[in-house]
C-alpha cells in the first residue's frame, strides 16, 4: 500500500511539472512556493546579462597523510615468533582495537603519530604475559619487539 501511495505521489509530481501545476504532491512536506507565472506577451524583452566571471578557484589540496605504520613483533623467550597474540596500542587519548599477530609474530598498526605503548591483552594457548605490563616505543621508533613466556 505504501508503494502505491509513493508511486501516485511521484506520478502527480511529474504531471505537475509537465503541466506547470501549483499543487504540491500529497504527503509532501514541500514548503517552497511552486506557483508558475508567465510574463505578459506584450512586455519588452531584455537581453540577459552575463554574470561577472571570477577567476577559477583551485580545489583545496589535502594535507599529506601523517599516518605512521607501527610494527610489533611478539616472540617467546626462545626467540620464536608467537602467532595469535592479541596486541593493543594505547596512548594518552585511549586504546585502539587489539589485533592478532600473524605466523611470523608480527602485527602492524597505522595511526596518527603519538606516544604509543603496547600491551598483550590475550595470549594464545601455551603462552602467558602480564596484561598490565606496557611496552613502549623508544623515541620516534616505529618497531617494537615484545617477549612473552612459553609455558
């Protein structure tokens, strides 16, 4: 039923446009005046005036991306990569969604530069880590290796 009412409203609106109708379509919330008036036929015609031309404006250029890719590698005490460790990046504004390390023990994050630290929020089976321990990137470093314990 709603589709039928919508189709009728569209048809009425189209017929009004074609016939210069001044009746708004039913159920429309149009507030604009749709009355069409024609100029008298004996009125003098004036040549249209051209709008002054302005110098073309350049499209705004986007600022270069300031995103930085941070790489975290998680290894066990034997130096072997740990797959499936949930790593979370945090800064003074809050923490990002955690992401899991791949088969090489690596996870990357791309964010705006900040003073991030990393926590291991979940370990794969057979590994342990203190979820309260934070690991910090040194200076402007973007790579960090974290060691967790294999049971």
